[in-house]
C-alpha cells in the first residue's frame, strides 16, 4: 500500500472517560483539596489507512481547554462560569489541577474538556466532552446531622430459632493430626440481635427544581463484624453501604449522588438497616442545591424514627470466625422492613432516636462507591431429599433476595457455601469453620403474594441451598416455584465499581482462557471496599496479599484508588511477617509505574521508608542478617504458607528469599526517592540494593546445583546452607538480577521442581521465569490442565473464585475467596502477551510477547489514557523452547492509545527475513541492546528485534 494513500477522517471524537482524582463523578471529595481532572481521547475513525503522517496528526493532541461550570447545561455548552483554563498547549494526559475552585464542604460542579487534534501548525478543536460532575462531601463538621441509634426500649424480647435435629446435623469431624483442622473458638456475644437497628427519616422538599443532591452517611463501628455497618435506601432506591475500615482511628464517610431519586414538593424517605455491637452510631446528612441557588441541609437527629431490629432478626449463631462476629440472619419475613424508605410504610411502633456522641474525626472515603448488583443463577436443581440447590457460577460477596409464598407457617433453612459436599449438598460448614446457615420464617398473607426478604451481611458463596424444615406437599410446591422462577431467588452481590473489559484476554488455549476468566471474576467479585486476604475467614488486609491483588486489579481496570487506600491502611497497620512490609514498598512503586502518579509516594514517604529493614543490614556484606523468628510473631520469617509448601526450605540467619525481596524494595525506594527529588536518599537506597544483589549472587549461589541456596546458617561468617529450595531461586530470579550466564541453569532447576510452592509464591516464580527469558515454561505452568498445583485444579474443584491453596489436601481450612491468588490476571497480559511500561503511566510502553506453545493470544490492558489492545499469532509449525525461542513467523497487532508511544520486540524468526510494519518494510534494531527506559525491561532472546516509537493508532507487524 502506498504511503500517499488518502486518509478519510470519519469523526474527530471528543474526550471521554473524564475522571476527577482518578474517580468517576465523585461527590464526596475531601474539602480543601485541589481536584485533578484526567480524560482519554479516542482514536479517530479512518476510512483508508496509511498516509502515516496524516494518521499520526489526527491522533495527536497538541492542546486542551478545561472548563468548570455551576450547572450541567453550562458545561455542556462550553460556558465555564466557575473556572476556565483557556487554550493550553500540551496533551493534558498527566492531569490538570483545578486550582482556585471553592472546595469548601458541600459544593458541586461540572467539568468539560475539549482538545485540539493535529499538529502545532494545523489543528482543530473537538466538540466539548460530556460533562462530568464532582463535588465535596459534608466535611469534618456536618451542619445539620447528629449521630443516632435506636432507644433500647424499642427492642422485643430476645428469641432464638431451634432447628429439628434432623436438620441441624452433626458438627464436622476433624483430624487431630492437622494443624489447620483445629477450630478456634468463634467470637460470639449473648443476644447478638441487639445489634440490629432500623432507621427512617423523612425530608419535606419544596416544589422547586433541584440542581443536585448528595447524601452523606457514616456509622460505627466496623471493628467487630469487620464489614460495613449500614445499608441505605432513598425513596425505594438502594443508595449504598458503608463505611470502610479507618486507617488511623478516624471515621470514614461516603457521599452519594441522589439527585435523580428525590421528588420536589413531597415527603422523601430515607430507610437504613444497620448492625453494630460496639460504638453504635449512625449519621446521615442530605445536602440539596436548588436551581435558584439556595442550599439546604437535612440530617439525622432525635426526630428520626428508629427501633431495635430484633423483631425481624432473632438471636443466632455467628457466621464469622475467631476474628470477627456477624450474626446468622434468622429472619421473620412478615416483619422484614419492606418499603421502609417509601411513602405509606407503617412505622407506628417506632420511636424517636437517641442522640449519640459526635464523631471525633470524619474523613471522606477517597474511592468510588461500591454498589449492589443482582445475579441470576446459572443452574438450579432439587435433590431427591427435597433441597433446592442453586449455583451462581462464580463467587458472590453479599447475600440473596428471596420472594416466597406459603400456605402455612414455614421455616426455610438458607445455607450458603463456596463448594458442594460429596453428596451434592452445599457445604455450609466451611473449611474455615464459618457456618453459613440462616432460618427464614414465612407466614401466609391475605393477598397470597410472595413475600420478599434480603440478606444484609456479607458472606462469600457460590452455592445456596434452600431446605424446608418440614417435608410436605406445600413445601415441595414452594421449591418447584423457586426452581421455575427467574426472579424469585437472586444473589445480591456487593461490588466495587469495575470498568475493565470483559473480553480482556483470549488465547488458543482453552485452559488458559478459563484461568484468566476465573481470575477476572475473582477480582471483580471480591474487591468490595478494601483489599483483604479473604472476606470469609479473617477479613484482614495483609501486605503481600494487597500487593498481589493490586497488580491483578490494575491489570484488569485502570482504577487505582481502592488499592491506594488499602496500601495506605497497611502502611499504618503492618502485620507480622518479616517479608510483608517490604511488599508495601513494591506496591507503591508498582502503582506509580501503572498510573504515573507520585502522590501516594510523596504523602506516605516516611511510612514507606520505615518499612525497609535497615536495622538488619550487615555492614560487611550488605546482606540482611537476622534470626528467623517464629511464624505468627512480629518479624518472623515466612518464606511461604502453609509450611508444607516451602519445598523443604532451611531457615538461617541469612535468608535468600528475604534478601532478594529486600534488594527489590530498596531499589524501588531508590527510584521513588529520585523522582521525589530526594537525591541523597535515592543514592543510598540504590547503593544498598546494588550491593545486596551482588552479595546474593556471590554468597548464595550454589554452582554445583545450579541454583540458589536457602541462605547462610549462622550469619555472614557461617556456612552456605546445603539445601536449595525452589523458593530461593524463584525470588532471586524475580528480584536479584541473576547474571545472564546463570539464567539457563536456574530455569532448568526450577523446571525440574515443577510448581513446588504455594499460590502466593507462584506469582513470584512465574514473574521470575518471564523476566529471565523462560516464558515458555511459565506459560506451561499457567496452562497446565492436569495436576494438583494448577489454577485449572481450582476450576475442577468447583471454585467460584481463586483459592488460598492449590487444594484442600494441602491446607484443610482453605477458602475459595482470595483475590490475591488471581495473579494470572496480571501475568498473562504483562508477560505472555508482553505489554510492559517503559515509562510511568504507560506514556511509553513495550510489547514483547513470549508465546511459548500458546499459538495465539490477545489482551486488552486498561491504562489512564485508554486501552492498549495487543495480540499475536504464531505462524508455521515450530514450537519454541526455552533453549531455542525462534519461530517460523509471527503476526503482531497493536493498538496504541493517544498519548502513548510503543516499542515492539519481535521474537526471533528462523529466516530472519525483514519485518513488515503496516504493509511497509521497516527498520529494526537488535532487541538485546535495549533502549533507555525508567522501568527496567526483561531479558530478550538472541535474534529478537525491536521496532521503536510506534505512535497512536492500529498497527500490524509481520515477521
């Protein structure tokens, strides 16, 4: 095709995906801050492609203009009556600070942007973007609200549910030889139904147009149940739930845009269901701005009606563990508060609320608001003994909505589980010793219509079992109605907003596709409102878990704020293993690499560097030297978990795993320090990292075995430990810059071991293989369709989400709810398809595929400026090996978003024929010599060639 072909531009698209502080339409920004606006610019549609210069011009942004307006209509028309940047040269993709805007509490604005496409000499503006709204929350002191809780006198006498012995069943048998099989005593309280609280407030609005409305809410305390305290509705519409975990003793609040739910000229009702056993407080404030410019505040106080909810939820066992207490929801369906946020609800037996002490410190939650989504069953069946089994096909964090019609008083046992028993029933007594069992009591009603009730608290499940306590014809008919209905029984998932593509990965290997889908579903389903190890057993954030979950999450969705908050939490609340704080340094570094933002690094710098193990540095060698300690104690060396997954690792005072990880942490700290202008600190940290890596490769390499030893026994003067675990070499390969001449031997050693580590260490192992040019084997491990230590085994086990351990045989109390175990979601696009940043925020990136035996694959990688679409197709019959990675041929496709440029590493081909780029033979370079970049690159095989500087647009490469 000729370079002179005319380009026909179909449409010069306006900016899209506007984000304020990297959030979608936030209305609860912390007052007093300076908001930052970002956006993406879609690639233009072209009729006939080449004419490269003209294509590049149309996909180049040379200037922008941002406006901030007091109304949507003004922003839509380009009238920036609040703020106008004017015409500014540059693309603006690094974010535009909206300085000078009034960011006092309870403010709201609309922003719009247009850009100029073309060249500096010849460019044209696009239309204005669709306006996005943003605003501030109620702030530290709410003008119209006080914390409240129901008067204890509104409680009913306490009652419990007694199940027939035939239904209750026997306690699970446990093995006395299994360290994980001993059930810890669960956290329980007498009369736990006293924690239930119902609130109902009404606001009479004048009959005049509303410009905007924000409903702010918070509650206490999240500590005992380790989850949200309230769920809230307005005029029959679900609003949200919260709050999330505080970081430093503050109370977090959330603000919700409820403009579309309010009705001027009538009473508007807010309904709330809350649960707390400690520090019982709820507070809400509705801020309403009318079109005439007046601002009104309505808040909780003693005029709000409330009552203790133990008339609906009876006393029951905890569905939690030894770490948290959450009651079984034994619901009296007739009393369930349906319609409590609507006109006409009967609140005759409610009372005025008790005003509680004010919150000491209120802070806005700095991430987007989780919401509720209903999921339908993918499969349902009735067992021979009269149970309805429901499979939702994936993990759900939340509960169910059940509408049942009965002709006589009926108790339905509701059981949730992550897996099925061998008998085909739901395992509601989980391996982690939660007992997910509720009893819902239904009675006939005069209208003979189904009565609806909903789970309130958070459980993680894939399967639900409905079991009537009595076997009779009426109950059999009820189960058949539930079986046949598409709407009577649905899961209600509590989801953090997820905007990543559903088709973000595809390959010619079906197992690998299923593994990616499992990982994607896991992250989407289990982010909720904090990165935690699992929402099943502990609900505790851990550093390594958060690092792994963040990498998977940001590979699937460009959202970084939930991960940032979770890491901030852990920087203030570290846990026990020696290794764990080091992962926080990596997490902050990785977030900067992904987003290009140094804000977290700057704000948390002192806490970040406090995570580094300076106190254990040996002056003589530069190694970390310390006593191993004991598991579950502060600064105890972990290496891997459970202990059986350590591949026989021998602990010494010098630990190869910890030293390799520490070297990477110091390197990351050094780079961050340099970017923050802390030159002396940067030199020190990078010097420590370099020296530590040299010492690892000098003192801990076992040349006879061709692998890294587990460490030195008594310290730097001690002997090298004879044992070489897979872990020592895996961490060295990932973090210690193994010399090139050793890479084949280390790869061969790891291959001889197989997957001799846990799901946690598997991520490090696989990344090390990819970095070391051993992607052929890494692909084989992730695509493995047989064997216990595989992601496919999780799927075969019926897991709705990635598991804590490869199988229950390896850890008997494992749970099926661990988003940190979803590392293929990160590894496949980053290393197999090969989309890797060269500069922070992917302003420059490289595509370096490592196909191995996977003949075809593609990935969509969301970044701040758009979505990178990358794919390859291997041509010919040659299957590369670790020793010879050359191919007969390959076709590579790459969509480069506006605001970025790309390099492509073309794998070696047997013919070495010229490379064709977009139909034209192109100039290439030897990939092994690399290009200068901020982010280190991996090891490229001999014969690989580099195409440099691809600009925005769609490209096809043939070799």
